[in-house]
C-alpha cells in the first residue's frame, strides 16, 4: 500500500457524522469566522505601489511594526491600528508617491489621458485616472461618492495651484491615506448555495486570493473575474488559481509566507559582535535570509518535493558572501548558483542554514534555548511559555567557568532551578543538537577547547547531531500540521476558529494524501468553500469606511 494512502481519521469520522458527506471527498461544513479588517503589511503596501505605478517609484518611509499574534504578523495585522503620528507618515509617504506618479515620464505611462490644459483642472481626465487607479488601490471599483470626492479634490487643488497634475497628485494622496486602501476590509454576502450561511463577496475573494498567492493587490484579470461573478464558481476559482500559480509572482508570494512563519523580519534588527564574528557582515546577513527563501521556493514549487524534505535536503543556493561561511567553493561570486552540500557535511535542512542559526542566537554567542524555542514555535506550532521575570541567568552566562565549558554543561547547572526545568526540557535538547554552529552560524566542533556533544531527542526520536534532528523533524507529524495551520491563518488573516476544527483536520488529511505538496495544499485552500465562509457581522462590528512588469494602472488602460 502506498505511504500516501490516507487512513480514516477521527476528524474525518466527525465530518461524516455531521455533514453526511463522504470522507476525503466533500469538505466539512463550517460557518467560518468573522470577516477581517486588517492593515496592509509593509511588504503588501510596497508591492501594491510597485504593481500599480511601476517599479521606479521610490517608497521612502517608515512603517509601524505589527504585533505577532499566534505566530504570524499576518494575524496581528487584524488588530493593528494607525496612530496619529503614523497617519502623518502615511500622508507624507502618499504625497511623495503621488508627486512621482504625475512627474515627467511616469505620467505618460500611468495617467490614461491628457488634460485639455496642464494649467487647469480637467474633470473628465481626472475621473478616468481616479477610476482606473482607485480600482487597484481599493481592490474594487470606487463608489460614485468615492469617485466624486477624489475628482473634486484633484479639481479644486488643480485650479488653486494652476496645475492639472499637481491637483491630480492631491487626489491620489487622498486615496493613499484612505482606510479603504490602508486596510483590507472584507465584505460579505449570503451564500446562495447554503441557506443561512454567508461568504465573502467576489472582490473580497479576489483580495484574499491575491494576497495569499502574490502578496499584492489583485490584478485586472482577477478583479474582472470578481466583477463577472466567475469567482463564485469552482471553475472560475480554479482558472484564476492556475493562472496565478503559473506566474513568477508565486515565488515571491510563497517567500512572503515563509518570511512571516520563520520570523525573518528580525533580520532588519540583527546584530553580531564584530570582534567575535568578523565574518558576519551586512552582505552575509542579507544573503543568509535570501538563501533560505530561495531554497524553500525551489524545493517546494519547482521540484514540488514533500514539505517535510525541507528538513533533510542538502540542496540549496550559494552566493559569494556565503561561500566562506559554508566552506564552499563559489562558482559565481557576484550572483547566486545552485549548490548541494556533500554527504557527511553538517548542513542538511533549512534549520542548519546560516539564517536560522544566526537569527536565533545572541549577538556574541549561540543559544540552544532560542534555537530550540524557534523549532518548537515556528516549525511545530508549539507555544513555549514566557520565562519568569526573576530568573537568574548567571549560571548559563558564565562562559569563563573552568568546569562548565560548554553550553550543555552550563544549561545543566542553570536548569536545576525548578522554575526553568519544565520548559527547558522542551527546548534545550533541540537547540543543543545545533551547538556545532556558533552564534553566527559558522561550524565548529569545540567550545572553549571542549568537544561539543550534539546528541538529543525530539518527542521520543533520538539523534546525534543537527542532521539527525532534521530527520526527526521530517518524521514528526506536528511539522506538516503546523505549516497547514500557519498557511491557512496567513491566508485568512486570522487563526482557525473552533467551528473550523473539523475543516482543519480535513485539510491536514488532504495535505497528507498529496504527499505533502505545498502547491496542492494551496489549491485545496483556494478551491474550498471554507476559505471564503464568514459569519454575519455582529451588532457591535465596525468597519473602515500588457505584462507583469507593467504598472497595473497602465495595463488597465489597454484592457
């Protein structure tokens, strides 16, 4: 029997009981969760501006950070607010973008018409620009009131300033600071196929689909499919899914998911002691992050490997700055090249990459605890409680102790404290398997001239080093369950709710049945009814009011 043949699970039995549907064929019925109002992430903002107006628009501004909730910034975005100071920054940023859009060559590409006069307002041309651009920024057609508002702003400013384009910049700035651009505000409709239940409307479906697969605003084809009602059918959804998966943008979309899942935004703040780790320079940090993301997209999209193979594969990519760190010969020192670590080397699996080892360490030393916690929380979705505020770390930090020379020895003494032992048993055996990588991710065999012991166990599976840990992760059922949960939460902008427990079990079964292929998991989510099912708003719910390289506004003109 094939190892991919599904077993009848408890979740599946429950689904059969309550939905009278065949196990493995029809998805369990769900009421869904609340429709979301979530702030655009910095990357979504940048991607949208690039795709609507072109890659030559400079986005020079600072964005308020999002809170990580349930392991994801994408979930934290649903509780994010905009402070008055942040709104002022958004306004300044929007003004800068708008002036670039209407300046010189850019307006010839982006503005779909020419005014009667450059020195006065032109309502007809302003209306054409506002409707074209607003459709992409608001991720739906503008209402008559919205259209009238921004055209009026552009006309009034244009007449006052004696410049049609300066006036147009004011109208565009107004759109760029609107909550309807800065927030994804999901709208719902009754589900005609399920009496009493609700679903996202076509434009909200298009938005979820686009941010999941491309991490940017919907393009013209997707918005047109929403307008024509095609996204209300499985065939229409599948057509758009296949089109989007065939685009190179899917690589950037999947990278964005893993950046969030692996907490890679911390690379913006990473610091290493230059005296202890002179090789860890800015280029190394940047390339370490990109190496892992390139590896993940290659293995999971191009080769379509089993997701669990990311913990054991020796295939990766290498750049000039990374060569010395990995002790690898670099054929192309100014670019990237495919690379496979030789059998017997200490590198196998993304958890051995420089990105993981350096990110989850201290500035001047490694940290088995941080690394073990990262594995538990980011790769297995197992939350570790915060340490007590009065913990004494002096035993672990005493590197000069002549008896306790290695991290394992120091942790053994440190963990004799009762308040520490329980949680550290979950983290330290995992992190100690990676102790042959120092705080900058460089391989070593000794610490303080003492051999490093990397043996340990993960949930009953023993190993002798980080490569063995990778196999233990591969075989741990929590790993594929974790990525399933995270991917759905990332796509929906919220964690699964209780009414979706059966659906999540069904989704995990489907994932296993495909051999743990990420493209198939994406397809299962996108084509499901559950992904678009939402609860009706409660009484106290409030809401805020040519080619892939071309700007979307320019493409719309030709459509």
